[in-house]
C-alpha cells in the first residue's frame, strides 16, 4: 500500500548500473513487485475495496478513496502494468500476419461447418 501511495516513478530505459548509480534500484524493484501483485485480479479487487484514512492537520481522520491512489499509481506505471498483455497481443498479431494463427473468420467457418455436418 505504501508503495502505491508514494507513487515513486523511476525513469524508463535505465540499465542496472544506472539504477545503482542514481540510487533507484530499490524503488524500481518495489514498483515492479507492486505491479506484479496488482496483475492478480483478486488482489486488485481487494485493493479497490480498502477503506483508507488520513490524519488531517486539524487532528481528524478523513476517509480517502484508495481507488484514487491506485488509479494514479497505475497511470504512472501503465507501461509496466500492461507490458505483458501488449507483448502477448503482439505475438498473436505476428502469428496472424504469418498465417499461423486462427482468425475470427476461420473460427466462424469451422463452427458453421460443424453445425451443418
């Protein structure tokens, strides 16, 4: 939760040595772990239902919508969060271009043939 609230952004494209030199390696690993955890739908849904309270300057607790923090975190790290899914779509797209995949029209045709057999 803390990593999501802090929402520390690490610049893309840095190699291991640059991360160490800029003292960002730990932040990157924590962000990567948070994103990996949030990819699980059950955990994501759990996080969206959290009731979170902050201590106000007037010594009162104020309820905050944790979904706001979660949305901001995912917006800041969208490339990492969706990276795996985008790679999967690109692989499928490549297979379709090379004629190795199944297209929607071929699936529909096969289903139609089975029904009429």
